[in-house]
């Protein structure tokens, strides 16, 4: 599985991360002991002062809603650019109970390819729309010129 996965306890403490999470941490210079296991995921979101602070606060609110059973699941698309590349992720969070213990599962999926494809499609759509508007304007102008010519010839 290429998705980065963390399991939190009922207090938001990271109790497990998968191999993809650890590999992403290694590749991106994350220097948490044991890849964040034992650390509060909620505090990380709460005290994020970086470029994604707004998204981190939204994630905090969504995770809290799941922890308090106010919602069943939460998702968020967010940018996570590095100095080397632009990239986007989709975060999906849900809760499950195992042996009367509540666990919160946080999954981060890399959706960069999809976002780049959507951006390319939007750019193509915008170019097509502009071309259509230009052609329509030219058609209207040509039509008006032809009408003037016809009126001149009728006189």
C-alpha cells in the first residue's frame, strides 16, 4: 500500500504508522522519534505554523469531530509542496472500535497525478473557451460588417 497511514488512540496519540508513512518521513526529512508514534497528532495539527496551517486547523477540527462521534468520517484535499516538486494529498479519517477501544485511522493518499491532470484539463478548457469567445466575437464582427455592406448596396 502506498498510502501513508497512522492509527491514533482515543486521545489522538499516534500508536501505529505503516511502512509508507515511514518512507515518506525519511524522504522528506521528518525527524520525529519513531516516526511520531507516541506523539499527539492533534498537537501537530494545532501548532502547525507552516504553509498548510489553515489545512492543519481544518484537519484538527475534522479529527476532533470523529473523536467526539459528531461525524463518522472526514476528508480533506490539501497541497503539500516540497522544494523539489508540487504535490497534493487527500486525507481520509474514520474511527473504528476494537475490543471496546476507539481508534482513529488517518490515511494520506498522494493525488498529485490527479491534480496535475485536472489542472491540465482546466487549462485546456480555458484555452478552448477563450478560442470560442474569440471566434464568436469575430463572427459577430464579420456579420455586422456584412449587414452594413448589404445596407450600403441596397441604398
